[in-house]
């Protein structure tokens, strides 16, 4: 049998506010356990939560960026569920009136473009962290409440994805959008972005969905992709053998490259939602939403399209340059100084990106846009060759000196004096009679060796176009 794969995602993104969603405690990562708590986030009797306005603002921005409708009226609810690391024994979330509804994220290109629909985006608080003893002989667990009350956006997709690669692209585009509008740092290593996958298989063409398996709390896109591929294989094999898929929650084991059962989930949990009596409804005026819409920066998709149309870049190069907002800004700063966009794009993608670990930190890169522009102008006016430019660029990174200063101090100016180049070529031809003879006899590849030798003898300073022309004139 053949099966259709049906996948939906629930993504939890930490909102990058300095304080928690309902109190003034810090959200900074890495503090000593239980040092970022207060009576409100610990749920002590008699306390009243107050919504952090920045959490609302950033949630609305995310909804607008992802084409959602913003609810003018939304509310908070209590989700009753036992969390060992959420001390008040319920979570403040949003149930039937979330802040954002609908929306979509595009994946694919051209004829293969597809809109992955969103069901909703809602605000909620995070739980704390349970820490279990590493010693199997010591049956102890500890709780760190620092994360309790940290603000989250839960972004819930419709079950519109049908492959691991489609999910990977969806998550990549989602993360890129959240970072472009600066609502989450999406640091998966710190738990700022977590993903639950719901996956089922059904007979090809069937309208009836299969039983759903949930894979919880994956914190890398690589793990999500691998877990989905494993689960598709596992469920396919079971269905082909006539076995029933059990609706359950599973966890991913990256060491064994497989999922394993965590708990059965044959019926939906009854969370006994009810409106939180301590929090008033959230009313968003048209003016409030309009102001936030107008504050949105140019989004990745629009920026990529503009780069291809305005600068004549390929889809691939435009995609690389716009993958990180700071990198796109750096590129545009360079070309504003008169540099050809394609030349600038080639240099950034082939040279610059190989020299930095994180493109998001390009604002602190030692070579500023104006300095890179000066270097590229030295190539344009034949002051230095492209090969020498790479050497100069490496020194610019190390010393923060300007390109023209390095060129003058080290005597790296390109040799364009034809008499001087001609003397070098005469020496090369005399020292390499066979390649010279081969080129004379029509073997065009032989010129490559001769040019290489000339460049080597000139320490890379000879203009390669002039070298090519003189060798051709002499030997043909």
C-alpha cells in the first residue's frame, strides 16, 4: 500500500522580553537556580498577575508578519494540568479566544509554492525545569522555577505538511520571520524555540485521517527532520503488517536515532479550561493594530524578491543574503557606496561568510561595510588582483586596518606595466619550452600553466588579463 503523510506542528517560541509575562522577574538565561522568582510566578496565595504589554505587542507583530487575523477581543484561561515544575498547578494560557487566528507561512518556490496554514498563535506562560539525578542509585529530582512564567507564543499549524523536508523549510521560514521582527531570539540550545510534531499516515487518497502520534519537545531542526523520517518509516511498516497505530506521545532519542513511547494518549486530556478571573480580557483597538502593522520591517520574502528584482541577483544569492536581517543590511550598506551588487554579493557569499561563525553578529565584524567597499574598489580599478584582495581582506579582519593602507605598506599594488610583465613572461617561456610549444600547437589548456607560473613569479601582482594577452601575442 501507499500512504499519505499528514503533519502538523506546535511551535513554542519564547518572547524576548526582559521580564516574565505576568511579573517583573528577569528572563535572563543561565542564572543560578530559583534566583529569578517572586510570589507571582511561584503562584503564592493572594497574588495578582499583570500582563506584560511587550508580550502582547510582540505576539501581535508575529501574527501580522504571518498573515494572521488579530482578535480585537482575546482572553486568558487557566489550563488545569499537573506540572511538577509549575507550582500553582495550572498554566495561564489562551483557549477559545487566542490573540491571533488563521495566517500562513509559504514554503517552496514557483509552481511548487505552498501555503502552510496556521490555526492560531496564542500567548502563555512557560513551566519550570525538572532536574533529575544522574546517579541511578539516587532517586531524587530537583526543580528550578526560573523559567516559570517566561512568556511564550505557541504557533499552531494546520496539518498541511507531508514530508520532513517540508517541515524543515516551514520551521526555517518561521524562525527567520520571528528573528527579522525581533520578537524571539529562537535559541534552541537555550529552549527559546521548541517543537512538537503531530504525524499520521492514511491510505493514499483517503479523506479519513489516521491515528495521530505526537513527538514532543524537540530542540533542533535536525532532530525534527530525523524524527519525522523515522516515524514515517515506523508507521508505514506497522500499517503494511496490519498493525494498529496507537495514539500516543513519543520522545526522540538522538543517540539511537529512534522515537520511543512516553505515554498513551488515546483520549484528549480534559484540561478544564476556564477564563482566568485575575486577568481582564485583552482589547486591541484598530489604531493599536494599525500602528504595529506600520512598524513591521521589510520581511524576508519581500526583501528576497526585491533583491532579485532591484539588484539582479539569483534566487539563491538573494536567499543567502536575506537569510539574516543583519547580513542583508550589511550588503546594502556596501552597495550604497557604489559597489556593483553582483560583485558585492559574490564577495560576501564566497569570502566574508567563510570568515564569520554567526552572520547575525556581522554588526560587530571588524571589517565594516565602508571598508569592504574600499577593498572592492581597489579590485575594480586594477590596483590589486582578486587573489591579492583575499590576502588583504584576511589582514583587514585581523588588524582592522583599511585596505589601501595594507596595500601601500606591503607593496601589493598590481603590476600593469606591460614592459615589466613582458620580461616576466619571457623568463617563463624560456624556462618552460614544452608548455609554450604545446600552446603554439593549439593546446589552449597549456596557457593556464604559463599564466600560473607568471603570477607565481610576480607574487600575484601581475594583472592576469595582461599576462594572458601578452602570452597569446607572443606564442600565436
